[in-house]
C-alpha cells in the first residue's frame, strides 16, 4: 500500500479555505489516494517528508469536491461523507 502526506481542503467558509494535514492511502495501488487518517508526525524527518509531499502536490481538493467533511467532536477529527 502506498501512502503520502497531504494538505486536504476540508472547509470553505466566508471565502476562506481551511485545510487539514492528513496521511492519504492508495489501498488498491492504482494511483488513487482515497483513504485518509490524521497525520502522525513524530520526527523532523517526517516533517520534512510532509513538506516535500505538500510542496509537490499542493492542496488536495478531491475529497472536498466529491463529498462533505464534518468535524467529529468525539474523535477530534474530520469525517468525510461522499456525495
């Protein structure tokens, strides 16, 4: 399974874009990163890797364009509901 860090657009409000740092997964190894979880960064090397991935890919809007995020207070993270 392939994965990468991504800055994912989760909300657009009052002409302001909100993004969340996530880990994206290509579970089928077909080039489609359609699964995610909160990013877990514990070292400078991981932070550098996240910076490189985000700098290369820019802001990921696929999830935002294909569904809706809502913040789950209990989990403390974003749930995504596909369209």
